[in-house]
C-alpha cells in the first residue's frame, strides 16, 4: 500500500511539472512564438498525464485529457490552425486539467459539472478542423477497441519501421520487446533483427547496443498512432518510419542513406529524428534532478545553522584567549567560518525555487478575471527565473492572486473608458520579480487610471475609518487601502471587493517578513511593490542590548542609528517623548518598557536610538541601552514550543549559546499611538495560554 | 497525551523530583533529558511561571518554574537547580526544579486519584498521588502545567 501511495505521489509531482510545461507551451503558442517542437511538447505533457492517470484509475482525468489531447494532436499535425480562439480554449482546458489533477490528488474522483462545457468547447475546436483521413481515427483511436467510423475504406498500409535503440534507451529502463509488442497491437508485424551495427569481435563493447530491428507493420492506424508508440523513447533511439507506398513513389529511394527525408507522410511536425547525431541527446537532456523530502532539507538547514552558531562560539572563545591574529588556529577558524557560510548558501539554494509557477498561475487568474469583468487584459511577466525560498513562493500564491484580481477589477478601466482616454482598449498588467539587495521585489503594475484618492478618502470617512476632519497626506490615503474592511468597489462584485482583500494581502506579506508599498500615477496606472526576504531561515539583524537582555532588530526597516543630543529630546505630554531628527519630531519608544522588561522610564540621553520606518511609513525611534553590531542570525520560531509573543517575531541563538529575541518593531511602534495601545494590551492579556485554545 | 497516566499500562515509571518543598513526578516517557541550569532569556508579557527561553542544541525552548506554576514562591537561584526537559504534544519544554531524586516504579492501581480540595490553582495539573518512602509524590499533567490541552477537573 505504501509503495502504491508513493508512486501515486510521484505521479502528482510529475503532473505538476507536466502542467507547468503545458501552460508554458500554450503561453508560447498564444504569443505566436511556438515552433513544432513546442506543440509536440504540449501534446506530450497531456499525453503523459493521461497515461499516469489511467494507471491510477482517475477516469475523469483520463477522459478529459484524452479529448484535450485529440485537439492538440490536430494542432500538431496542422489539421487545426492555432487561432486565438482555439488557443484560448486550450488554455482554459489546461486550467481545467490543473483542477482535475488537484481533485484527483484530493481523492475526489467525481467528474465536476463544468467538464461537459469544457469538453463541448474542445469538440467545437475539432469541428472547425479540416478533416482529412485519419482525423476521426486519431481522435477516437485511443479507446480500447478502435472504432472504425464510416469514413470510407480504412485502407491498410505497410509501415517499415527501422528502430535502433541507443544505450540510454536501455539505461532509462525501456524494453524494445515491449515496443514491438505495442506495435503488434496495431496490426500484423514481421520483425527482422538487424545486426549491421555489430563489428569485429575484437572491437566488441558489451555495454554498447549494436542491434536494431526492422519491423514491417501492416495496419489501418495512421502514422501518428505508429509514432506514438515511440513517444517515450523519443531521442533515445534511431527511428525511421516509412510506408511501402511512399518508397515506391519516392524518386530516389535510399532508405539506408537518408531515410528520414524519404517519406511524404513523415509528419512535418515531428523533427527528423534520424539526423540527430548520437552524441547530441546528452546536451538535450534536462539537468538531472533529485526529489527529496522537504523535511530532510530542513534538517540539513537546521544542522548548518547550528554549525554556524558553533563556529561563532569557537571564534568568541579564541578571541577571549587573546591569541596573535596570525596564529594558525585563528586562520583555521576563519576558514571554518567561510566553509560554513558556503555550506549554508548551498543548502539555502536547495530550498530556493523560481517564481515561475507562481506567475503562471496568475495568467489563469487574469483569464478568469477577464471573463468576470468583461475587460480585456494582457499579462506580461518578467524575471520568472528569480528564485525565492519555497515557502515564500507557496505562501505568496493567495496574496498575489488577490492583487492580480484586484488590478483587473479595480485597477484597469473598462475598454470604453480606456479608448476615451486615448489608451489601448486592452489593459496591461505587468508582473515582475527581481533580486535587489538581499530581498526579492515583486511588482504588480497595471496601466489603469491610477488610484482615485478623493474617492478613497471619502469611502474611508463614510466607513468611519478616518475622522471626518482629518487631513491626510497622499501616501497616507494610499495606505488606507490596506485597512481591514476597506473596499472601493461601488458594489460587491464576485471577483474582489468584499472588503477582505488588501489587508489580508498585507498581513500575509508581513508574516513572511516582507513589506508592501503602493505607487500610483493618475491616468497611468498603479504599482504594488512587495519586497520579501529571500529566505525565512536567516535575517540580517542589529544586535542591541536592552535592560540586560540581548535583542535583535531586523535590519530591513532600520534607517539609521543615533546617539541623541540632550537638546533633541522633548517631553510631549505627561509620559511621551519626541526626538528631533532631521527636522522632524519622531516618537521615542522605550523598548524595555514596550516589552515589559523593566519598570519606569529611563533617561533617553543615556541611551542609543535606532530610527526605523514602520509599515505605515511613519518614523519611530526605538530606545535601547546599547547597539552592538550587525550580523546575520538564524531564525528560530517560538511558536513550535511556546506560542506567539507580542512584539517578538522569533528568536535566535547567539555566539555564546544564549537565546536572543528578534523584535517585531512594527508592533512595538504601534504601541505609540493610543488607539493601538489598547490593541497590544488586548493581545498580551491572553498570552500565551490563549494561543492554544 | 491527555493524561500523564496511561491506564492500559500496568507498570509505570516516573521521574521524581523536588521543588518548593514538595515532591512531584512525571511519566518517564515524557522526559527527554535532565540538564544543568543555564541562564535563560526572559520573554516579554509572559506569565509568572515562564522564566524565559533557553537554547537546547539549536531549539528554543521555554522554561517553566514548576514551583511558581503551583502557586509556590519562585524557585530561588541555585547552581544545583536542574532543568527537566520534557515533551508534550510535539512541544519541547523545560521544567526548573531544585533536584531530581529517583525513578519510581509503580503499579497502576497504586496511583491514587487526588481528592477534591478547595480551589487550588495548581490542583487540576495533578492527576495522581503516589505513596513513596519519603511521603507522597504528585503526578503532574504536563499539558495542564503548560496550559495546553489541560484536563478539566473531574
């Protein structure tokens, strides 16, 4: 049972890759950049999914992929032109296929209701195809019993198949006997062994295959069916398929010399396999990969984290010994440090994944959003190869979906409005990912009308989110979009605009340690910029001490560190203090007090100050006893063994083996404003026992 | 995991320890190791009995003062204090106690149900009483001690 399950898991893993290839290929076809090989690859993806699904009895999946494949087959044999309409149907079908695979994974074997409409759409495509002989046969020939429809005489042909496996065919586990057996299923076969490849006994290499076969197949099946038998050994063998008829008709039949070009029925879509030199396939094979359980990688990451902590402990002890800096042991430990960093980077790279699958999913979201809104949208992506931690990619899926829907629904104008504004009626949404200074920056840009700030403010006021007389700066108005319960849609659409949206997006991004910002130009569009850490395992932090405890402040939001002058600190009301920095008054927050580490206010003039920017773009000055240094720390969650602690995002282990808490400066900063103050109190009252209930 | 006592087992083993002048015991299957006390980093906004967090070979684990959890005064600082590292429901945690005394082998029927007493905050975290040579040892329910999956008083 166990092994059956693991094979099943493998099928789903592979399906995921195949679906990716499929969607990729269809994207190329849609963009008009496809060659015959792209179409073939698309066909093979669906075909392989069908094969696997059949083995596990996912009948809904088999039925649909079969019909899908039929249409793709028509496209690949140029019987059906890949017009925009057809490609759209294919893309939607690919989306639906993705759903079906997902359903099968969940063990839901029911055929969903929409299946009929998708199948009908696919049949519609075929109806438009030119129907030469073989279409019907190839369309329905996959059924267990070949159904011969009354298309006239199903003429039998004799195919001459020359098949000579390369070594890799065997090493990949294929069996020529099985292939010959599959051919025999199609009709009468006569097989001749060909030993021309065999040299002198002295030169005999037992590991190198030298045998080939000439198979004469008399069948009514079309050539595509015959070629299909060889689908899985494509590139692993020397293969020539020709028909007797052709040879007779061909002017100069040289089947031995140039058989590939001899056949008129040689489907023009399939590349001439025979001319592919033996050495080449090695270059064509994709990079070999290894499937590893995530747990194993994470164990390795943990161990490397320990290794780094251990290294810094040793380094610290050595420093205490006050050895000469050129002492052997000091240089060795330095080497140790560099090696440990190398290993860490390499291990982190295992978890890194390109954002491509994430972006691919978005093209589907755009298509669905187009349908729901009646707008025309073009999705452009760039930087799909940008790699981010696997968890980041996974957890970004929902927020990004929201953002993209939001851009189509609210960002872009209706086609008429766009035309009136002198723009292309088709809106453009651009998704891009790029690495920038240790962060990955994902941008969602639309070329819509830009944010309507007066309207945003009006709505926020009407919902009581903002006091009626409060004047807000532009950036503050933009930030209102992220407030819980805010929705600009005039009425609730089924796409977005239920008032759950951007605030959820913002929360998801901040749990990942990232930030989200908006930039908008009236009439030209809006841009949402999400910056995220590359990994969730380490962060750059500033090590500070507060009330005798060592703490770490994440460096991302730190602007600068200051030793305040006495004259810059101003009392503000009974208990608050402001710091004058660069012409602005900034609230001064005592970290020790915020964390409840010591009672009473300390003297800010004896403290050091870390100036930070909060998510709301407000400045806040955090008061600490001392700022030590800046370093990379390994993040250790508190949740797994304890629970969440307000004001603390995680912990780390320092060089001396002590645990240091990593601060969540936004929560500390929010403590400043009276409204949020109560919020923090509310959180802390129930802590930590409330976490479990 | 609900209770410290597995009723289907006939012979049970407990790690017995002493803190705040009282004897306690914990099912040996929940005990991972016993460590020397090392300084902890305190956690903000934590209840009285949570001393802070400690580094256990790379895991950050919370340390509970068992005496404080049962409403006794906090365990005074002493070099001989030990931390009993235990696991409960996938969480690892440490209990600060004054000393670990012995391993008790007990038959299931020799464990008494604690009698109802007047409102004692720690009472519901005690699931049984074992009679020992020195007196009695209180069997603790780890889940109730840390406030996760605690058993309701019967």
